[in-house]
């Protein structure tokens, strides 16, 4: 199986230690190993630096060919004001059909961004996931100031 279609496979103790060093709450979810859960500290909204703990579900089933997808499990949709978090929508069976809020990490706007992460990782899957987690943490701490927001902060 070529690298671009092989799912992320984080199994060695060294890989797990490397990921936990920067993201101590990271846990593998599901029997197929293509999902993770992590708590990430971010801010409430653009212009509101109130700290928020985001409980995030990460679907890596199409990685590394495509970037992982990240969804907020908590806080609830009604409690989210972050410009990079979409309103709740149906998931793709990754969380038992539960509606979740997907996080916009910029990969749609800049498709080369995931290619750059893969190049930096040089095929090391744990490094790819670490780079993805770092991007996730950056986005949740720094809501997009420009471009179309995933949600309007005035909606609430």
C-alpha cells in the first residue's frame, strides 16, 4: 500500500510518548485506530480571549491522503462563538451519528498546507499527527480575523 493511501498508524511507544509530550490528553478512540480525542485550550471568540477547553474528536480515517477532520464534542453548539468552528452538522458515523461542530483548520482555503505538513513529517506518521495537533491548537487560540467565518459571532 503506498504511503498516500495508508491510514495513520501510531503504535510504537516512542510515537505515543512524542505525541503525549505536547498533547497529554490525546487518546485513541475506536477499534480501527483512525480516531482520536484530545482536549485543547483555546479562546472563546475573536476579541474575547476568555479561555475555553475544547474537547475535540479527530477523524484520521482518510489521512494521510487527506487532512484529518476535527469536531468539537464540547462545549455545545449553543456555547461556541469561535469563528473557525462551524455550526453543528451531521457527522459521518464517526461519533454514532451525533451532530458535531467541525473545526475549520484552513486546509480547504489552502490545500497546499497539508502537503507542506506531509513534507515536514517526511513520512513519519506521528510527526504528521503532531503537526496537525499543533495547527488545531493554533487555530483554537487564534480565531481567523479575515475571510468568511465558519459561524458569525453575532449569531448568538
